[in-house]
C-alpha cells in the first residue's frame, strides 16, 4: 500500500470516500459519527449539530480546509482507498490535529488506516512536530487504531443539546439578576486564571501551555477576538473573575453555542450563574460542550432541559524531544590543603595528595649546600 501527498486530481475521489463515510452507506465500513439512538432529537438534526460544534473525525469536508495537510492511500492497482487530513493547532506551531481519517477498502480498513496514520506522524516529525491530537466519538471503530499507534486519552467531552424552540429566557430574580457584566479585553488574564483553576493541570499543559497558546486555541480562538466578532463574553467578578460565559448566536446551519467556566467552590453561585448565562442565549436550539471534570455544570444544565446526545474522547500523542545535554567536565584530583592540626583526621582522603600547612618557618639552605 502506497501513501502519498494528495493532489488536486485526487479531490473527486476523496470527496466520494468522505461522503460515503458520512452517509453511512451499507458498503462503507466506516461508521457514521452518531447512531439514531444517541438522543431523542431526530438523527438528521443530531448529525448537523455534531458537525457544527465538534472538531471530530469526519466533521469537515476535506476541500473546505485548503490549509490542511492531506495524504491518500493507494492499493496495488493505484486506486485511492482512504485519506487522512490534519490541521495545525492555533498557538502551537509544533502540533497537528487530525480532523479526518476515512477508508473504504473492504477488509483492509485497519491496514489502510494504520499506514495513513503512521505516514502522517512520520511527515510531522520531519517538519519538527512533537504533538498530534484527535477527537473521536465514543465507541468509534478507529479508537483502537489510535491507541495502538501510541495515542492516549487525556479528557472526555460531552455535548449537551436543548431543542426548545418555544422556550423563552428565564426570569432572573435575586442575586442572578445583576450577576453578569460584559467582559473586556483586559479580562483575558483573569479568565485564563479561572481556566487554570477549573481545568486539570495535565489538560491545561496540552491545550494551553502558555497564555498566548490558550488564547489562540480555547473555544476556537474566541478569547483572541473579544469584542471583534459576534460572540458575547460575560463574566462574574467578585474577588477576581469567578465565572465566564461565551455565547455565539445561531445561524441557519447550526444552533446557538454556549461555553461555560465556573469556579465550583460556591454551589449557590454556580446555580445563579447558569440561570444568568441561559438568559443571555437567544430563544431556540442551543448546544454546550463540557468536559468530564465539569460534572456539576453538566448536571445543572440537565436540570434545565439539556440532554447529552454525544460523547467524544480527546486523544493525544507526544513524541520524544531530543535535548542536547552538555558533557560533564572530568574533575582532576587536585591536591587538598589541610591544616597541620587536622592531618591525622584526614585518613579517608588517602587517594588525594595532602599538603600540610604549618606556621613554623622553613629552614633556609646553607651556602655550602648550594655549592
């Protein structure tokens, strides 16, 4: 099996493989991202929402990402039987994120996928990359392949959805009424500290190793564009920023998107914050993606009519980094000067020559001895 860089002549075949995988045709072994039983909402709506809110496998049409890296696999007859696609990670120049891996060769799915993934990693290493990541729906057939290739799970993400077309914004009373204020550009540092408090350190080290990288990658770069796009940012500030919500209005092809961060030390504040955040969401369908460590927020949304219809695994593979270590300088056995009164206590230093210091004047040589 041959793996090579895709050319524009391959795009028709790549699109065909992608659409067969997306449609879940009987003769295509690749499974669709979700099954109809994952949620009570209609399957078509489910798929459209999944593609709109997740950067998971088969979530993007290949030709829609011209800056992506795209490789194809050919069988012995020269026919394209699969492709793999990856994008760079914003703020992390040495990382790639796999967004597509599709194969259609009956009986050779695992072999084609293994060749494609190995080739992608090797090409990334030649370009100095040290990290590869991917999102996979839970129980996806390719989970085993990625684990065999050295990927490991670092988080689980659950996508919650509420399809309340006739729902109106909740009426806020008490503390929730004046809880939120619009975020400003200088709040980025405080929101980043909130993120670090509410996110396990091993996850933060992968997704936001620095403030600059976090701003570029968190929620697809929402933080880097505060006040410059259609996303509304609001925060709860008491002793510092204790909660944040971002809301992106719906479009004709996707629902409203909501993202949440909240310090869980005050349960009452969390419940008031969730009510205040939902009051900022326009009426209609809304989706929110939360991690496994946001369990309290997940339960709060479920009590307000949200349902979990999709779960995806977040996998990462870090490659070893070569570091030049300076050679140790060999230390020579230099003589040690020891006062005369301590010479008898230096018995353990037999390997090191000793020079005894005394205060007695040294005898001068006689003239006869110099002759």
